[in-house]
C-alpha cells in the first residue's frame, strides 16, 4: 500500500505544477507529506502552495532568486 500512496502523492503534486525533475529529488515520505498539505489547501491556491512548499523544503529555488526550479 505505501507504494500506491507515494504514486498518488506524486500525481497530485504533478497535477498542481510541481516540476518532475524536482520531484525526482523528493523522498516518497516527503511527497506524501506535501500531497497531504496540498489536499488541505483550497483548490484555487494549490498551484502556488505547491511551489511554496517545495521552496520551503529546499527542493526548488524561489522565482524571486531568478534561478530555474
């Protein structure tokens, strides 16, 4: 079961704009935690929240940095 949960978590994150090359560097446990946080976020805010969570976790650079994520 944990494998299917991790796959579903990755799908959720991809759906809301997480770059696949960034998700490849995120552990299954962290993907699940991130997806749970997204599920608790309103639909309209999910794309922005995915980016924020990835930045907070150190997985993606901030758009303000000018660095590609």
